[in-house]
C-alpha cells in the first residue's frame, strides 16, 4: 500500500503540553463558570462540591495558563504576521467555501490561527494576573479594593473571550481533516501541507519521517 510522506508538525513536548492544557482547561472552565450564575452551579460538580470547586479553580487555572504560555512562547516564531496574511484575510469567503485555487498560499499557520494565538497570549496573561489578585485569602489583601474589583471584571471578560475563541479553535481543528491527528501523533502528510499550509513545505525546520 502507498504510504504518504510524513512531516513533523507538532513536537512531543508541545503535544503533551496541549492535551494537558485541554484537560486542566476543561476543569478550570467548568468550575469557573459555576461561580458566574447560581443556575450554573452544577458545573462545579466536576470538583465534587462547590467548596472544592472554589479551592481547586485557581490551582487548575495556573496549571492551564502556565503550560499554555510555555507552548505559546514555543509557537511564537510560526505566528509572526507576514506580508500575504492580509490578502488571505480578505479572501476569507473563498477559504470558507474551500475554493482552493483562489486562496493565497500560507505557511505553518494561517492568519485566523495567528489572531487566535494573540487572543490566547493576552487572555492567558490577564487571567493569570487577575486570578492571583482575586485569590482569597492569600493574595487579595495585598491589593486595594478598587483594583480587585477591576481584576474581577477583567477576569470574567477574558474568561468569556477565551471560551469563545476555544470554541472557534475546536470547530476549526475538527473541520480541517487530519489536524487533530497531527496534534495527537505529531505528523501530517505532505499532501495535507500542500492543501492547507503549502509554504510549510519550504520550511527546512520540519524533519521528515
Ligand atoms: C478539545 C479541545 C481542543 C482540540 C480538539 C484542539 C485541537 C488542536 C489542534 C488540532 C491543533 C493543531 C492545529 C494545526 O496543526 O494547525 C491545536 C493547536 C493549538 N491549540 Fe488546541 N485544541 C483544543 C483545545 C485547546 C485549548 C483549550 C487551548 C488553550 C486555551 C488550545 C490551544 C492551542 C494552541 C496554543 C495551539 C497551537 C497554535 C495554534 O494552532 O493555534 N487548544 N489544537
């Protein structure tokens, strides 16, 4: 049987980081949203009791945001804004309709993913800082009441923004066939790169299998 030529897209360290972030992220989001409205309280049952949800949420949040920041730092060089990116953005209709001959070629990441990258950078930093400021009884006493009130507001806004972008990210990842397998096993086929990220084939930093 013909075996497709494979290219390494995600290193083992990044894949472990990614799925760890997903696991801790599910716990963080469910416990976090259980504090939003009384009718969401049942979401916190993932921790056992509302008290445990309250105690474990900040720890899970750190376990989500810190590896996420490491991962984002490692993907930084793939996410620099490039010359053709605006043209790709303007051709978004053809991207959605999969009119491949009309889509400008892109490299390791498309501009949509680059926007997502920037959103994750901002929201993970803000969520970490504001989360520490709100962490009773350990850190909150070090900050003024007004700054803690701002922290609470920013924390909630960033959590909602991150959730919206995670949903979009999940949708895009499952829409592009072969993408999730790439994040699970690390490798994608040359044909996949040619279809979705053609300029990646010119990048010599990817080792082949
Ligand atoms: C079950 C939910 C998720 C699935 C199925 C998923 C899937 C994927 C896939 C397939 C990729 C590789 C994309 C590519 O090769 O082009 C990826 C990359 C990435 N994911 Fe996720 N992901 C999920 C949740 C998350 C969460 C919760 C975060 C963080 C908040 C996250 C952050 C990232 C980052 C930073 C990358 C690398 C950069 C990028 O591709 O934008 N993912 N994910």
